[in-house]
C-alpha cells in the first residue's frame, strides 16, 4: 500500500474511490505493459490504495495497421521487457489477437503466458482490435478494480477521419475523448482536429499538457477558454518527466486549468520508484482530489 504525503493528507488513502482515466495497462499493444502479471500487480497495489475504476487507454497513433518505430519516434521512450514472440510479428502490420493467442498457447503454458504476453507494434489499432484485446485482458483478471476501455488518440490526419466517422473509443459518457500531441511541436491540424471533435459532439481532453514544451502560457489559457479540457499526469508532480513539466504542472494546477488527473502508467517500476516520494502541500492536495472527483463524472 502506498500513501501520498502532504502536510494535510499524510496517511490518507489518496485514491480512495478514485477513477484513473489514463494508463497503458492493456498488455501487448502500444508501448505499455508487456506482462499481464505486472499489470495485474499494479492494479492490486492501486486497489489497496482505494482505486475503484480504471480506464485502459492504449495509444492510437495513425491509420489502422500503421506502425510507429518505438526506437526513433520522439513521442515515446524505449520499451523494456519485450516479449520473445515479438520477433515473429511482421513489421508492416498488426497481428490479430487470435494469432497471438495461438502463438502464445503453443509456446507457453498458462503461467508463462501471463508473464510473457505478446507485444504488438506501436501504431494504429482499430477499435474492434482494442476491444478484442480488452476482452482477453479482462478474462484473466480476478481483482476488484472496475475495468473500462477508452483510447489515447494522437492528433493527426487519421484522427480526423475517425472523428468524422464517429468511430472513437470514448469515456462512459460517450462524448469525452482523450487526445495527445507530440511533446515537441503541435500538429499542423491541431486547431482543425479539436474543432472537428467539438462540432461532431465530442469533448476532447488534452492529455498531459504539462509535457508539451512548445505550448506557452497563453496557449494553455486559449485552449481552456475555448472549452477544451486538460488532464494532469500526476507523475509530473514527482519530476518524473523532468523539471520543466514539473514546473508547468504546478502552475497549471495552481491556476485551476486542469479538469482531470491520470497516472499514464506504462510499467510497474514507475509505481514502486515514485510513489514513496510523492509530496504535495495541502492546497495542491485538495486541488488534485478535485480532479479525481471530476474523473468520476465522465
Ligand atoms: Fe498515455
């Protein structure tokens, strides 16, 4: 069990009753968890801390079947613990979950499969594919956290097509959608994408704005004033992403620009390394708690 530390809330089970709206626990897709056992272990730790519900939000970064090179893409850090079966996955597409399961079952017994889950290339996944992987994930989960599926969409041309087709994995309210950009430069279509989302009835939530170093304070305020909402990666409050995102996160939190909070966990080591060192003062703790309350409304 972990505790978030602050002058006011030391000892409080900070995540009591909370919903996490952003994480990469869905195994085998994107650059998140490879291991079901580690993914479930993290859920168990968070459940001990009081977490009630979590949205699994795998990346959707392009057209269906598109592949993003993890080693060179500026958006992502290198993935660790690649499954041994990854070498069998073609570079030009996504292998169906049924094929992956068949491969796994041929190579491993059940216990091994839980710790060495197949890994797919980071790239474009169809909603149907993510739903299939989600059903597989839930099939082996025996813990008490309520699991839901959404996605984290990269803002690009391909997203525009999905929006116009109304083919997005939203939060439970059917309208809120998690979107992201590169950390270093805005997409040329950013204004058009956000506007198109809005006119098609969606409410975009811009993930971890504190990490977009190209954004100015004026950018943040203009986006917020236009009606777009921001989601804090609470790990930003630990310097996990560096000093600049840390300072920006504090500024955005202090000025009430966030609407939601999420973990964005990609691996369990982050949890074990960072949570013992998480400190917030009482004012910021109250603000973060408010974001978690808002998480339950979508
Ligand atoms: Fe994410």
